């Protein structure tokens, strides 16, 4: 090795990256998208130094609802907090636990949703290194450089919508110039939650409002039976949701049915009759196959 190359190597600053892996797959820098039950391991990739201390943190939103539209469109700031993961202290790997500690969990959809993470390493030389965390923000929320792990229930519309659990309701989340906060896993409003799920399932869909979502998911034809994954539209209250469970009496949408939705609170599953955002008439919509 040449003296020049050796000098350059010695002068190089240590670096730290956060990678993730599903099961036995090779760790990557890309965000992790996986299914419920698949183990996800976080890896602190330290180069140019030896670790003396290692500390892991969840990066979580602390607010359940914000408004981007008042008095005019802007990206309202989402507030975040970091929650230490002491069980991973001292380790360069950490099992990704996405259980929220700031926003309420959804009992009907356990073990799914989105969580961001940060890792901090203090080297044996006394240098502190960190991956981006709660201070790294843009467009109102965390930048893409903050590492995310997203688990979904399955590959249905409900499953892909479940990826946005643990994120806040954001009225007007479809920002200009393609800067959509749903795609960035920052948050969503009622229509964007659904369009996000549709797009994630590999289907063509355009972000829109609850007023116009029936242009993409037409009114269910007479004689067709509603099923989980259909949309329930409430035009009087400017709201739309996903039918989560058609309870008795089966075959008709009524106040006893469960919907997956977000309305001035993070995405959750609720009985229709218990929700202020629900209004009559109920309209059932269905995306084309």
C-alpha cells in the first residue's frame, strides 16, 4: 500500500449508516417494507472506527392530527419524539419493534404500521456518530434519510393501508409537485390513505379528494354485495373509508360495520355508528379489478 493511500485512509472520517434486513436477506440501506410476522433486523454499519457505546431509538410522531390547509396550503410541522430502546444498547444489531409508544395502537391490526429509527454510536476514540433522527425534517415530516420500517397485514387494500398506522392524520397531505406525505410515510388524510394503499398494491391511482374519489372507485352496482376492501363514502361529511368488516346484518353497510379510516385522528378501525365523521347517506364504492 502506498504512503499516500495509507495517509488518505487514516485521514478518512468514520461513518455510520443504518441498514435493514427481512429474515435472512442481506441488509440494505433502503427502507424496509415487509409483511406482518416477518422478522426485521436493523444493522448499524460503522466504518473507520470501533464502537464503545451503541444506542437505539424509535422516532415517533407525538401528535395525532394536523391541518396543512389553514389559512392556505403549507406543510404544517409534525412533532416527533425519540424513544430509547435499552434492550439493544451496546449492540450493532437490533430487532425492529414497530409498536407505538406515543400514538394509540389499533387492536384489530396488531403488529403493523410504520416506525422510524435512529442509531447512535460513540467510538473508542470518543467520536459520536448518529444516523438522521427527529431533527431531520422536510415537507412537514421526517426526511427520506430517516430510516423507516413498514409492516403490512397482507397484500389487500386493507393490508397496504395498514402500513400508515402509527402516522398522524394530515388534512391536505397531497402536497404540490408530487410531494405527497403519504408516499413519504409522514401521514395522510382520509382519501390519501386509500389512494396510497391502491398505489402500493400496484394499481394505477391518482391522489384526489373525498369529493372526487368515486371517479376512480365507482358506485357499487345494484345487486352487488359489499365486501371488506370496498370503500364507504360519506359525501355529506366529506369523508371516505375502507370497509373493514361487514357485521350482521351481512350484505348491507350499516352503523354496526367496522371501517378503517383516518379523520382528525391517526388511522384506526372503528364501528361506523361511533364516528363523528360518518354521515348519511352511505355510498359503497369499489375499485375496478
